[in-house]
C-alpha cells in the first residue's frame, strides 16, 4: 500500500475512480493505458490493469511518482533553482494543461444541461495555456540564460516584465476560481468532473508556488545585486508574491 497523503492510501484493490479523483495527472496515465476511469471507475486498479495487460507494479509506481514532493528551495544556487523550476513547474504545467482542457471540453459537452456546468471553461483554459507557454518561453529563452551566466545590469528589465505577467496570472487564477465554484464539484458530479476540479486545484497551487519561488526567492538574488527596479508594489496578493 502506498501512502500518498494522510487522507489517501492506495493499493491494487483501490477503485480506478478513486485514483482519478485523488491524484491529479492520474487520468492522463489511465488514458495512455486505455484504462476507463469514468464509467469503469468502480473496478479495482488490479482488475483494470489485468484487462489491459498492464503491469500493476509499474502502474502503481507511476501513480506514486505523480505525487511530487516539493523540496526545500532556500539552499539552492540560482542555477539549481532554475533547473528545479523548469522540471517541477514548467514541465508539469505543460503536461497537465492539455489534459485539463480535454476534460473540461468533455464535462461541458456531456453536462451541458446541468446548471452547475463551468460554461466556457475549456476555451478559458486554452487561453490560459497559451499565455503561460508564452510567459515560460520568455523565461526559458531570455531571462533564465542571463541568470545562469551570473546576470548583468539589464537583468532587472526582464525581471520587471515577468513580475507584471505574474500579476496577470494571479488575475486568471481568480477568474478560474469564480468559473469553477472554487474548484468544488457539485454533489453527484461524475469522476471526470471531480478529476478535472482536483487537477485544476493542483494547477492553481502549483502556479502560486511557482510564482512565489520566482518572485520571492530567485528574482531578489539578482535585484539585490543589480538594483530593485522590478519589485512588486501592486498592493495585491493575487500574484502570490505576498507584497
Ligand atoms: Fe516560470
Ligand atoms: Fe514566471
């Protein structure tokens, strides 16, 4: 048995639907193995794996890996911090958003007559995905390479720009919460709907931690050295920077 967190302990006898709801990203793994997690979500993982000739041990291992544990960031060098941000956040956002968009489109189509349906969520997430990819590319292609070389007096300009874009991400997260009843599915929601909201909640937490790490840990290292022009004085907490 694997202990994902205090509330969810899983093993081969756990129902497929339970994984889908409790482990964001599990649905993408099930889709890869053609395991039905919605209508067939009541059967055990063992039974579902046997049906599809999937090795149960490697499947359990992959599910355990999805539950990533944040490491302490304080003692990392700027270069180590950047590598951590790239693998823990940039890659994970890129993996998760397309699956969330697919699930949102499905929920909107199947439950279009339900008054609780998050109307327009799929296209909202498509825009969010496009904005996030554009932002991450700027960091990956411009800002992070400068930082990896030790920075220069002009580094505060792209830092300031990234801080402004983080404010926009914060506003997007506020809209997402409004659109999804704060990621709380309605009573009786199907497994896909519940998995979608669990995944969005994870995305929301990840994005806030991602922005926090850049705004409050990585960027100040360079601002201290080259000047503090990019500091966020918005008075808003929506960027997750806490200023
Ligand atoms: Fe980033
Ligand atoms: Fe960023």
